C-alpha cells in the first residue's frame, strides 16, 4: 500500500512538470551488462542511478539466434546500461549489482535468471573478477555462483518488457511522448522508470526534474 501511494505521488509530480522531456543525451558513454534475475527490477534500479544515461533489457550470454521471451534458448535476462564513467564508476555499478539480485548470488537458478556479468573490455573483466573475489570473502562460507564472461550479441527484449514500471502509467508515458523506439533509448524514460518506484529518492528526483 505504501509503495502504491508513493508511486501515485511521484506520478502526479511528474505530470505537473512543464519542461520538455530530455530523451537524447550525447554524452560519451561506456556499456555495462548484467544478469540479476528478472530484468524489470534492475531496469528501474539502474535507470534512476546518477551517471546512467540509458538502459535497455534483453537476452544475452548464450548461443541461440534471435531469442524471444518464450523461446530464450540458452540466454539470460540481462540489462544493458550506457553510463558516463565521469559520473559513476564500473565499481559503483557492481556494488548495485551485488546487492540487488532478485534471487541472490549464492542460489543456483535456471539460466534465464542466473547471476551474470558480461564484460565489454579487459579493464571491466579485471574489475569484475576482483570485485567477485572481494564479495566472496564477505559472503563466506556461502559460495558465489556469479559467472563472468565476455559480452557477445545482445538481443533487445520485446517492447512490453522495456521500462515496465513507466508503461504502467499510461498518461505519463503519453505525456512525455514515449514511442516504441524511445523505450530503448530515452534518458528521461529510464529515469522515470526508476523514480516511479522510489529509486534514488525524492531529493534527486526534484533536483533533476
């Protein structure tokens, strides 16, 4: 009930903002890709994180060609993040990764929901492996089962999975001119998708709004 009231209050504040929505940002960026369970939650989590420019959810990590939600094959649900490394570090993103899994990092799940880090360069690989080692010390005697692998093809999920929380507020989505393409690329859509469920708090929301 509290979460519902919070979302309603955030939506009412958002609908009363007169500025034009900021969909596109040309800031140089780096990619990060994580599997953390169902991708709806992490789309909100990272979308409202300072320094994150865009998010999209999809399928990766496997070999099946052209996967879809009901025919995912050996892929995993992941989030692909474009972030500004001057505003947020890869280590910062990993801190969120380790502490916000839907099913935890020590519980073995089917491949669709497994804990997965897909690195995009050698620096990310080294940081991810060092981070996993550090996290293992914290969680001993439990065994972390997170896999670390090179990023391969990313297949965007169907539009109804993108910015799932925001799409539940149809008037707000319509008010910012949200289109199927913008579900994958819009900065403001990523932000609102997190703010609507309280990610990053009211203070940051009001500053950015």
